[in-house]
C-alpha cells in the first residue's frame, strides 16, 4: 500500500523534463523512409547531477494513453510523480531516472493505443525504436551507467536498466524481454490481459545465466488480466528459463497479486511503486 501522504507534493522534489528525439514510422522502420520526431517525459530525481550515475527505468503507458499518462508533464505533474519523490526521499527507491515514452506511431493523444489490434502490432515493433533511438537519446543526454551510446556500452550497462508497463504497456514489456534482453536486466509486466507467444518470448533467454535477468509480474484478483498472468506465471514455473523466488530465494521471477484490485490507475501506481522498491537493491 502506498502511504497516503505520498500523494501530496514532497519537500524534496524531482523534476520532469521533455525529451524530443528522432525515430521512424513503426511499420516501415527498417526502410527508414518516414522520419518522425517523438516525445518522452523524463523524471530526474531531486539533486540530479551529471557527476553521478543513475539507473534508468523505462515505463510504458497502457491503452488509451500516451507518454504523459503516468508522470504527467513538466507543467502539470501527476500524483505518481509525488509518489516517486517521496519514495526516493525515504530511501525506498534508489535515486533514478524514469522515462515515459509512447508506442503511439503517427497518431498522437493515444489514438493508436485505443485500437487493441493496432496497439498489439505497435508494441511488438516498439523495441526497434526503443533500442536504436530512445535509449541513445536518453542516455546520451542524461548521466547513466552507459559509458557512451555505442551498442557495446549500452549492452555493458544493462544491469542498470529496467522496463515496465501496465496493461498494453505490459505487452510492450514482454516484447522488450523478447527483443531487447541484451539491453535490460529488470522487467515489470503489470496486468497483461492478453495471450502472447510465451514460448518464443521466454526463449530469448536461451544460453543466458538465469541471474542475468529478473521479472516481477503483478496483477489483482479482480483484474480481467489475472487469469492471463496466472497462466503465464504457471508456464514460467515449468520453464527452464525461470525460477520462482517463492520456491528458490535466488530465483529470477516473482508473481505478486493484490487482493481486490481491478484494472485501473490505482493498481498501476501501486504495482510500479512496489516494483521499483524491489529493483536495484
């Protein structure tokens, strides 16, 4: 449970910044024939300094949303921004950079994400943009553990990078595991209410040390996504790529279910808050 006072502005506040970066239209990405400028909202912790290195968490919105859905904007921060400020100030979460991007393509204001079948296709394509364009834009601008934005240096710093998302953002999280495991250590898929090709996704870990990645799956008992996440985590328990922390303390995945929670903003905030408290400890 998030402490009630965390929803109010903190004494020690981080800042939000607008980041604009160049990428390409999703469906013709490999041809690079249709350039786009896109936008992400970036959270910088209180006292951010270019002389300090920071972990980075990329946090994707769900359906009917865009990059402003979770943290708000620099002009109008959300309640979740206050929660992160308090969690960092209390030492519950290590000072970190949070990046809120969007998988929306040529349509702004969440119109792409409101179309389920289109959003499914865009989230599968999204790792192209994430890996090639967004990560270099973020980590070439702000101080992270990446020594440079070269492929080798981004891969070398993967232990300091995570990706998470709620609902359709959770689909994007699993696609990032599938196609971007070289670049990320931590994953937080929350309330993923659809079937996926799990075996193909899990197989991205073939040949890796099981300690090389960590996944926390979260949902609620009253969430329509519960049955999907329960089935997925049952598969994870029988997969050679995963070990449940509730069975093996040194395992690499956890399944956490909130009694009474359904599919909505309160759940998304609490799951993200708890996931960030777990990572980088």
